[in-house]
C-alpha cells in the first residue's frame, strides 16, 4: 500500500518525525518499520527523520501488509450507493433512510458493505447515522487515514448540519440545547435527558420554516451523542415527525436528514463541503 502526497502551501513547517507522529498519527511500531525499511521518501530520496518538509515536496509512504492487516467483510450492492464526493482517501455518500451505517452481525449487509463494493476495497466508518436517518456519511478508504479523520471528528472539525421536521410550532428563531443525555434504564433502545448522570450534549437549532402543524429546523451538532437531536427536541416538547422511539404519531419516515457535511481535507488542506439531497424528505415537507 503506497501513498503519494504533494505537501500543500498551507502545511505548517515540521520535521518528517513530527509529520508522521503528530499529524498522520501513525502508530509507533509502524513508524519504526517505515524508518528501518526506508519506506519514507521525499522527492524520491530517503530522508533523515529530522529533515524538514517544504511546500511542494513529494512525499511517498509505503506500507507492508503486516502494517495494516486487511479485514474481511461481505461485499454489498454497489448500485445502492449515491456518491457525493470521492478521492484517494475518503468517500462521502448519501445514505437512504431505513438502512444501517454498519452491520451488527458478520453476515449482515449495511451501508458500509455497499460502499466497500462500490469502491472496490474495504472501507471504514468515520461516523454513523441512525438507521432511520438519511443523508451525508463519511467513510475512510484505507486504515491509514482513519485515525486522522477520527481526530477531526473528536476535535469537532467535521461540521454536520441536519434538517429536522418537528411537531408543533417551534417558538425560537434560534436556540442552543445543552441538556446531558444518558441511557433509558427501562428501554435499552432509547436515550433520555439526564442532567445528573448523563454526558454533555450540545445542539444548535435554527428555525427555517413554519407549517400548519410542524416546523422545519436546522440542527448543528457540537457533540455526537446517540439520538442527540431526537432526544433534545423531544425533551423540549417538539419530537421529530415519524420518530418511532420518541413520538407516538405515525408517519412514513423519521424526518431527520444529514443535509450538509464540511471539513478541511487533512492532506490537501482544502475545504470539502457537500450537500445531500433527499427526495423522500422533501416529499415529507409537502
């Protein structure tokens, strides 16, 4: 597995050691093999570990099979994948409602299996959406980039924007909810607001459009708790339309859609911004 990079102009000055350890987050054992096997080249030449990278340099990293052992999953159906963005390292797809992001059983097929079949190689989940939720999902195309993307997610540098249709007239033009979220002891599928024992959760909600009985809102996550949007809004008396866990009123689908995803690409340092269309969500607004 070989990767070629051109160091972008915006990359801060650092040594090869700092680049591999602190920026690329390559594990110590694998860094050792890269060094002893001379699998790190700059402009086609072996380099000293303390050498400084420069903008425009061509960096080559070669990994052996034992560095990142390949896992095995069943391949899905590539025609089920709607690509929003793809390059050598990542793919963003538009997840339909009613499908899991990743499987819970070895023989189960989920979006990850379909994306892997579409790409032609095993991919890796960076973040997930609930089965009932549609919209933009990011996958890593190799195990090398996965920890880098995970760090962006942990640092909240991957920005996710959702559309949600809620019951009733949402009275605020914008509102920030910070109620802590914990498990529901009476139903393992559910979460609830638990400001004593729960984990901190922050959701920014903006009103977009008011209908006769419903309100369309935009939600931006500052944390990533399970069912966060669904729990925060239902706790305030505005459950999502079609929510099978937090709303008793029936509807064709859960009206929650990951509309937008943006972040700075860790290698090119360019901004990646995608918007995911949803025909079924749009129909639900009418």
